[in-house]
C-alpha cells in the first residue's frame, strides 16, 4: 500500500511539473517588450509574406495626409473656422508619414520616424477613457452608471492675476460643470460614449460651437437631447470629462497615466499630455492643469509611435501586460461594447468594426484608436496584430490594412 502511495505521489508530482513547464512555456511565448527596447523579427521568421508587407508600407506612404505639416496651421484651416475655434493649447510641426507593424508582439516592419514625439490628436481620448476606467477599478468611481454630478465639487479656476472687484459681485466665481438640470442627469457612461449632450462653456469653448450643426439661431437655446439617445463627437464635452476625472483623482491625469499605465508597459519618458493655457484649476492648494482630450484646440497627447504601439499591445491583450492586469478586463469589454446611438463606437476613442463599415477588409473583431491626422492604432486580436500608422488619409486606412492582412497568406 505504501509503495502504491509513493508511486502515486511521484506520478502526480511529475505531471504537475510537466503541466507547470507547459504553462510556463506557453506564457513565455507571448512577447512583451521590456522598457527601452523592442525585439524585431523578420516577416519570414514569423511566416509572413515580405512582399505583401512592403506593398502595404508603400501604399501607406502614397496615402500620406495632404494637410499642412504645421499642426497650428492645419487646425486654423479646419476647426479654427468654427465659432470660438482658435487654438489655445500647444501645437507642433509633424514629422514624416510613419508606421510600425507588430505581430505576436514583435516588430516586423517600421518606417518613417517612430521615435519622433508628435501630436496624436484624439487618440488622447483612449488614454482619457482608460484613466476613468482606472478610477472605477480603484473604487474612486463606484459605477459608470452614477451621475458625474455627485463626484464634482465647485472648482476654482487658477487665475491669480484676475482680482475680483465690486463689478463681479453676483457673477459665478467657481466652475459648476455638472450643475444644470440637464447636466445633473449625465452619467460617466454617456460622457464616455459621447452621447451626453453636455451643455455649457468650458475654457472659453461653448459646447454648441464645436462642430456646429443646423440653424445658427438655435445653437444656444436648442432643445437638449435625452442622455444616451444622440451621439455627437464634441471635444468641449470630452474636456468636461477630463475635468471631472481630475477632480476624482485629485491629482494631474498625466501623473495618474504615468504611474498606473505608461511606466508599467515600459513607455518612454518623452510623452507629454497637455491642456490649455487657461485650463488651470486650484486643487488641494496646488495649481493643476486640466488636460485636453485631443488636439481640437491644441494640446492633448504628444507621443512617439513606439509608445502608441505599447498601448495598442496592452489593449490587444485586454489590459494584461506580461501577466499583470493593468486595465480591468471587464473595462476593456465595456470599451468594446457598441454604443446604441452609434454602433461603430465604444468608449472614447475605441472605434469598432463590428459592422465592417470602418474597415471592410478587417475582421469584425478588430478595433482602432483614431486621432485626427490621421493617427491610428489598429488592433486585431484575430491576427495577433497591432499596427500604428501616423499621418495617413482616411481613404488609405482600409487599403493599408488589407495589404498587411494579405501577408498572412504565403
């Protein structure tokens, strides 16, 4: 009987070791680049067609954006034409059309200037929504179905040179961004999905002046849409979310992003997240800048392509980075859940391909973090693929994806 027990114990032990080794081998086969470096593999090493990849790169370069490289000038020619549309944050002059293609975690192709720190425009929104997700994970926000109003106290604008006089008596001295009857109804979820119809003026930018629609006589006093019923891309409302998140965290959002996300995924120390010259508030006795959710009025994330790719790889793995769950998997699932009023949009700025309208040649499971320019982070779980392409015209996005995916057929 004793011999049988000893044999059984040894047998179980051997099999446990075998299973552990198999599990470890499987886990180690998923490559995550350490900080400061990123391993390359040739397309042939990973079974891809080199000619197809080169064709994709050539196609992307031919579809480089035609707008001015000077982003301040580009903004003035587009959003600057809107009412109160002048830039109030920093701009930069962009670099060459740039890209990185990552398969199974390895870089298999790159071109342009991937180390160059450039504006990434509304890809910034994906970082913003993720910071809100981290607040939910930490219990700072109990539920995305909660009213934002409950979390945001009166806010003092930092403007030490603007001394109030008797003429200012009776005028609001503090910001109350969620105090109106309509804004009190707004949840974190509708703010994240751009279906809030938030009303008001923030940092000198009225909500109605951002991508104005319809009769100008109705812009100011138009009927408000019920939250969740109408989708409208609106940076003023995004900035209201950023302001709310700053107050929830009680610290600058760039610091939150650095500590909880960018440092753990090995991002460089060169990215910056800017707000506006007038978006400073007093927070616990300190002057803190409320950051912008994109480059519509300047500011937002200034970042290189490698750091964008690391974020893309993190979202490919549903928030897990080398065994550490940095973003709750459930949050990624929510971010990828279609918005009722726009089924091609999840949380900002996760563009979905479920109806295959965005990228007809990509799988329905693919999604893209998109910013003006265009800056894109293409994420394709079906192919274990991440691709960053910067400064490409919209009409060139699907063709580039199509040619990259063609490299999987040898």
